[in-house]
C-alpha cells in the first residue's frame, strides 16, 4: 500500500468522522433540530445538491473534491458511489433542488452577505434584492437610495402576485391538461384546440375546490365505514374471547365430572374386588381347617 493511498483512506475516514460528529450530539443520539436543508460538509444551504447511492446529499462544490478515480466515498456513512465514465459528479437531487428553490422564494438570502434571518429580512423592490437588517442599514443609508421602496420580507411575500417566468406577466389561467398555471400570453401561444383547456384561475380554483370537497367527503365516508368496521371487529374479538373462555370452562367442568365419575367407579371396583377376596379367603381357610382336622 502506497503512502498516497494511505493518505486518501485517512482523509476519507476523517470526513466520515467529521460528518458523523455533525450528526451526533455527543451522547450517541442524532440531533432532531438540525435543518435538513443544510449540507453536512459546508453547513450552508445546499448549492446544486447531488445525491449519492446511499441517498445522502451534498453540495456539488463540496462533493466534487471527494472524487477519486470516478469513485466517491460518502463522507457521512462511507458507502462508495461509482460514477459513470466521464462524469465528475453524482446525479442531481431534484427533490432537494425543489425544496431549496421554495426556500429561496419564501426565505431568500441577503444579496450582500447571504445571511438568512426570516425575522429581520427586507426586500428592496427598486433593486429587486433581499436585504438583511444590517445590510439594509449599511448599503441603503446613502441619499441615492432614499427613494428605494423597501418593505419587510413577510409583507412582500403576503402581497406577492405570482408572475409567469416566461412572459413576466400576472398568472391568470389554469391549464387543465398541463396541470399548471399560465398567463394570458401563454394562452395565446397555444393552438386553438388547446385553449379550451385553459380556464380562469379563479374558476379553476372553485372547480378544484369542489373536487377536493367531494374527495374529502369520500374520505370521511370511508373513514366512517372503517371506524364502524374497527368497532365491529373489536366487538367480535371480545365476543370470541368470551365464547372461548366459556367453552374452556365447559370442557374443564365436563372433564372434571368424568374424572370424578371414573374415580368413583375405580374406588367401587377396588372395594368389590377386596370384598370378593375376603369372602373367598375365609372360605379357603375354613376348608383348610376342615382338611387339617381330618388328618
């Protein structure tokens, strides 16, 4: 074994130990309060998350350095992932990407320092950027920024209208075939036969709300039926238990009666045999006495 391979293995073991220490709280129990959107290696929100064969996820920039001849040992559990030929990174974790995109919309990082603090974040509508409280005070203190429209992030999210990313227009329609919301320009670009499936978003909301209500009623009916079935099963189980106990008692009493009767018959037969024995013994003894007297 060469010194370089020893160094690689030692580095891999130290990565596993460091990641395990990040998960373990020191007493052997995993921390339940850890943010699942944070990379175990850089302790920051996932950036271009990649998933290994063991289903552990890491940032692309963090896991790229762990590639050794097309193989990556998971820094968390040590499981080895073999990459396809010519590929430098594991496949993207699309679920984590979606979660990070959602977080970036609802809780975007400060455009200056990348800090995330939902309780003290602001948004400059003029700059189109999120700002934390210190950066807001430092970067927008100058007179040239006095006309900028700055609001609290919570208010912006509450008042935010969803915009079509393709045409930068307000979302106002719902495509029942594609199952997503679109704008007026999206509707115009569709073939005439496809436009029939595009309905006003409020109408689509009410229609789907009614469908949801019907589905919920079906679920409630099913739950009621299941509850009744559960109660009936419990009743039958209790009845079965009671019947079983009754049958066991009946069998026990019957067997006990038979046992007592057999014991009585056995005792009577023993007594009768003993009585017959005594009668015949006296007779034989009398006969012996008579014969002895003759002699």
